[in-house]
C-alpha cells in the first residue's frame, strides 16, 4: 500500500502538481506576510505629512525667538516622515484629497507661549495634529507616536532655552554673592568699630548720668540759696527804704537845727528857752542817731557780705553756664548716634539747661553789680552816720555846756551852727546814698527773683537731664549688646555669602543645558531582543501558513480513499500518513529556508526552529486528517472554524490580556497557542524548557489525532473490507 500510494501520487500529473503547489502555500502565507510587515517603520520617510507653520515668533530676553520655524526645519531634516511645509489654505484640502496622511499645525502663538514658563499663569505650547484616519487608521496611530517624539523634542528645546536663562541668572547671582560677601566683610569691620564706639558711648553716658545726678543736686541747693537770697534782698530793700525816709527827716531836722543855731546866734534873749529846747531835742537826736548808726553799721556789714557772696555766686554762675555750654557741644556727637526721638528729647533738655544757666549768670551778674553799689552807698552812709554821730555828740556836749554855762553859749552856738550845717550837708548825702542803695536793693531783689526763676528752670532741666541720661545710659547698654550681636551677625553673613558665592560659581555649557532640558535618558536593555516586526510576528504567521498548507493538502490529496484495496487498517493508515509526513517535512523546510535565507530571520537555535516547524506541520496535518477523514467536507469547515478561533486566541499578535474575556477561555485548548509559544522560544528566548513543554503539548495533540484517525481507519476497514478479505481467503 505504501508503494501504491506513492506511485499514484508520482504518476498522477494533476496530483503531483497540486501537491507541489500546496507545498509552497505555507511559505506564501508566512513569507509574504512577514515580508510585508518585516520592518514597516523603516519606510516611514515615505509617508507624506503636511507641516503648517503659522507661528509669528516673539522676543524673549532681548532675543528673537521663532520656535515654529525651528521646529519645522527640524521635522523636515529628521526625515521621520516625508514632512513637507504647506501653506495653511492648501493643507486641509490636500488632506481631504488624500495627498497627505496627516497635518501638523503650529499655531501663531507657539513661540509666545514658550516665554510664559515663569509667569503666574503660564500657557502651554499647543501643536494641532489632524490625521485622516479614514485614509489609513494605522498611519494615523503611527503619526500619534511620532507626534509624541515631536512633543518631547519641543519640550527639550524650550527647556534648554530656559536652562540657558537659568544658568545665566545663577552666574549673575554668583557674582552678586561675591560682591555681597565683600560688602558683608566691610560691614563686619564697620560693625566691629560700632561695637567699640558703643562701648565707649556706654562709658561716657554712664559718666554723664552720674554727673547729671550731681548737677541736679547742685541746682537744688542753688535754687534754695537763690530763694533765700531773694527773700533777704526784699528785706534789704524795705530796710533801705526806711533809712531813706529817716535820713530825709533827719536832713530836714538838721536844716531846722542849722536855722535855729542861726537864730540862736542872732538872739541871745531867747537863749535859755532855746538852749533848753536844743538840749532836749539834741538828747532825742543823739538817741535816734545811735540807733541809726547801729542800723547803718549792720547794713554796711551785710552789704559787704552780700558783695562777697554775689561776686562768688557770679563766678559760679558763669562757670556753670560755661560748663553747660561745653556739655551741649560735647553731646552733639552723642546725639548724632542716638535714635531721633531720644536725640530730640536730650537736645530739648540741653537747650533748657543752657537758657537757664544763661539767665542765672545774667541775674547773678546784676546782683553782683547792685551789691557793689549797695556796698558803696552803705560805706558812704556809714561815714556820714559816723560824722553825724560825732557832730551830734558835739551838739549834745555843747548844749549841755550851754545849759550849764550860758556864757559859753555864744561859742557853742557858733560851733552848733557849723556842726548843723555839716550835719545837713552829710544828711543830704546820706539821703542821696540811701536812694541809690534803695535802687540797688530793688535791682538786687529783681535779679534774685530772676535767679530764682532761672534756678527753678535749671533745676527742672537738670532733673529731666538726670532722668533722660539714666535712660540714655540704659539704652546705650542695650545698644552695646545689640552692636555685639550685629557684629556676630555680619561675621556670619560674610562667611555664608562667601560660601554661597563659591557654591553658585559655575561655568555652564551646552552639555549642562542639555542635561537640564533632558535629564533622563532611557536605555533599553531588552532580554531576548526582537529586532523587528517580522521576527516578532514570525511565530504567528509561520503557524498560520503551516495550518493553511495542511488544510489545502486535504483538498488535492485523498486522505481516506486508498490507491488500491487496503490489506489492513494499519497499512492503509500509515500509507496515507507517510505521504502527509513527507509533505509536512518538505513544506516546513521550504518555509524555514525562505524565512531564514531570504527574509533574514535569525533564530536563537536554527535546529530547534526547524524541528519545531516540522512538529507543528505534523500536528496540523494530523488535525486536518482527523477532521477530513471522519467528517469529509464538513471536516474542512470545522478545520476553518478551528483556524479562525486559533487566530484570535493564540496571542500571536496582541498579548492574551488584551483579548476579550470570552475568547481567553479557548486559548489552552488549541494547538496554535503552543506552536506560537514554541516558535517564540526557538526564535527569540532560547528557553529550552519552555520549548520542550510546548513541543510536548503539540506532540500530544498530534498523537491524539493520529490515534483517533487510526481508530477511524480501523473501523472503516472492518466495515468495508473485512468481509471481502474473508471471502477471498475462502
């Protein structure tokens, strides 16, 4: 039966031609498909794409920026697609006329939006992508992938532009830090000098506070003494006024006495009466004159003491005014370093002190002058009083002698006349001196009152000065502590600025800009690398071709009808299987030769790839033989349905996870699932264990189908030929 089957095949021209043609069906399927999809992305530069640049450009940091023009040039130079710059009014019409697969439009504000990165509300750069998906959907999808690359390129370009500006700003910042560090060093030196000055100021202000306290105590005593002096001057003025009145009356009496002495000299007749009256009046005059002499002596002594005190007070007041003036001059430097409010308060106090001391010096000076005049008048008054007292004593003696001895009356009257004339003259001088003393006493009282007012003002000013100088001393302590902290801070500032200037002192270049613009680079380290689409799709298309080849063999070669009468079921079965086995081997070898030799497939193991192709072909032939042998033409229909299910569930193109759930359940139960996985192991992964597992499953499918087919042959042989065999033997 083996011989008969092969002779029938080889001697029947129609059959041999059909079988030979069918042998090339798998390679036509697998080879043509793989050839068509071997590396489709290698020809992307043939796909026409229209680029419409509507960008108007802009100015950024004083430089012209035209990102749209740059992007258009880069797209055309990249040759990823067949990019062509097209005017806006023509692009859409040409897209509809199928001249282009897609349009890439760059809007008019493209460059302008690129400059808004640092704005509060930045605007994104927009690229319009307009594909004609109805023309070719996959072309549109490929265009989207290319657009992602374009977007990445634009992002890189814009980021690089900002990186250049950023590094330029950082460089300027570094220079600024260097200058700031130098300035901080100078500031640190100045702060140290301020610390020294603040410490000196603190010492001076502490001395000032202590001195103003002493000055305040002295002005208290001065105010008290001035008040007492003013009170005494008022009393002195009153006493001198009394002296003036008495001396006036005394002068009038002396004149009367002189007139009486004249009358005495003229008329002796009234001698006795006049002498008695003179004696009585003279006695009274002597008594009053003694009191007057004592008072004038006290006035002279008091005026002398007053003159000495006034002179001393005048010197002290002048010294005080000079000291306060000097203090005001010295405080000017201090005032310049104080806060404005404290400086104004202290200046006002110093002005009050200066004014009060000036008024005090003027009043004391007037007091000293008035006291001098008073002393002179008192001295004249004392001299006149002494002379008057002597003259009165003489008058009294003469009057007594006149009374006692009327004979000596004439002589005494003459002497009396002369003495009274002298007395009248001196009393006039006394009255004049008393008037002058009265005026001086009034001036003294006025000056002392002014002194009291000035000393009161001075006292208030020195009290305020003492209070404010204490506060100023406290403030200077705070100032000294603050300036020390300032010095520490400026030292730290100078150090940190120096460090900062070193940190930002960089010299960027294009590599730095590129690093900022595109800091991440993806390095693909694929395992079991698949170089192209053809290599990736080869397991699927080879399996498809071998299955279709097996299906077509069933059309040109009778899988059940024997060439001669079968002698046994085994011979009948194996005679058919031998033809199919040789066909399977030949079509497998042809497919391997074309895919490897012509298309350039590089399997991980050529031997295992070849054996897998033969095993797959045997398995598919066994399945087709089973369906067609048992069911005839409906079996071919079943085989086609099996092929369709396998094409959608074998995960030869998309991953199984992307297949709809109802179809996933078919995956483990069809042989193409395992043929695809076996081819992947033989071509790409080199996983021999995985290859062995899938080959075992394929062998299981093959053996199961062969066993079922053999059973069918045995059943048919028994039904058709067993009785004929028995009859022939009989």
